[in-house]
C-alpha cells in the first residue's frame, strides 16, 4: 500500500509583525515543524512527501531562511520530496525555487508543469499555479484516468469551490472544483488553502 505525507502552507519567512515579541518564536517554530513533518514521514515509513504550496511566504524570502529549510531537507536524504509551488511562492522568473541552492537537494522534485509524475506506487497530476488571481479551475489539466491502473493523486493549491465561505467561482481566486474527482477518476485531490497543515495518507 502506498503511504505518503501531504503538507502545505508553511509560509517560511512570514514576519509576523503583529505578534510583537512572539514573532521570532513563531518563526522558529515554523522551521522546527519541518523537521517534525519529515521525521513523522520517516517514522511512519512513508513512501514520499507532497509539499503542496506556500512553503515560503514569498519569493523574496531571505537566503538564510532558505538555507534553514534546505538543511532540514538534507537530514532526510532517503525521503523523496515532491513540491508544488503555491500562490505565495509562485512560479516565475524570480521564483525562490530557481535558486541554485535547491540543486543541493537530490531527493527534491519541483513540480513546475502539469505533466504527470510517476512516484512510488502512484501517479501525481500537478495543477501548476502561474497567477495569484487565476479564476479558471486549476484541476482542468488533470486527464481522465479512471481506466488506468494504480493510485492517482491530483496535486493542487487553491480554494475549494462550494465550501464556506467560498460559494461560487466569482468569489474566489485559484478555484479547485471538487467534482474533478468524479470527472477524472483520480483517487485524491490535494490541497485546498486553509493554513499550515500536514497529514499522513
């Protein structure tokens, strides 16, 4: 059985200006949570980890913060990592993931296109984000897979249409249509926005 951890919205580099003296503590706690996630993945014998967007607060995050993340990634070299940029660390010319330092993580794959990716026991279908204000269904790039064997995972970062307070297409940016599961035949659809989260599947 395929086993993996899904996580998102770490937003490393968030200043937390409104937190006063607690700001630095919150920032370091966010960094520490990365180690907790990867250790849990290792302890639970996960096959891989999906990082589903907004790992960094923005693309201009300091190199010091990036180095902290890279150092933790490299403490778990046997855990494959698949990372989908979100609306904060969005793909583009100044994308944080274009920095040379990411080439030091041999077990990290940046999902830059909607091309499917074969992983241990499953296939990933990335829904790439190229605009902070896209209004089209991000899952529209996922092909119909119901006739194909294996586990099929849609990897998206956005807002689930129809769930309060998001009620319709006009009210949301980066919409995810929940009906894409039935339309395409994928087994899982990941992951709507809501803040830092991780789970084992």
